[in-house]
């Protein structure tokens, strides 16, 4: 069970999430958070699974909290969830981020640049990283996620 606020953040995006990723990196860096950006480094077309897998590998190792951004947030969440130990969630509201942490011990936040404006994206990131996992009755449910 992870404590998101103490872990460094690994972040990645494809071309469709590049601008929002940059805004989030700037936001987290300004807050003093350690951020590892695995790309993409430009707005040219690229494939979201490459970056989702790079983020998911670090999260699955237990060393980082993860953030992924693509156009909708859906593609990166599907790719990241292929990794054992990763619980990636696509959020469009702060309340979803809080509940995903509290009840599901989510460890990768996925956002869609075409869906979430930068200020809302930053607020969702803050909610995700600061919300604790409640444990208790939720621990058994989270354990059932792994096959």
C-alpha cells in the first residue's frame, strides 16, 4: 500500500498530452516535488504505450507514484494497467482522484489533455498525491485485483 505524497513522481505523455504534462511538471517542481519525466520531449506524433510502460515499470517497482497524460487519458490507463501491481485510473474530477486513492490504492493517475484544462489537471494531481489509502475493508478488495 503506497503513500503517494512521499514518493518521487514519474510522469510521461504522448504528443496529445505533451502540453498538460509540461504544466504538471512545472507545477510539481515549483512545489519541490522530485519529478522524473520519461517523455515525450516534443509535440510530434508518438505512441502512448511506450510512455505508459516506462511509467508503469517504475511504479510497479514501488519506487515512484505515476502520472500519465494522453489525449483522453484512456489509452495510457489501459496500457499501464497491463503491468502487475499497477492500478491506473483516468480522472476528470478531484473527487475521483481522492476516491481512487482512498478505496483503490491507485498508484498511477491518468489525465486527458483534451478533457481536462491545466488548472483542473493540477488540482487533480494535488488531490491524488495528497490522498491516503484508507486500508481496512478496502485492503481485501485491492488484493483481489491481482490475478
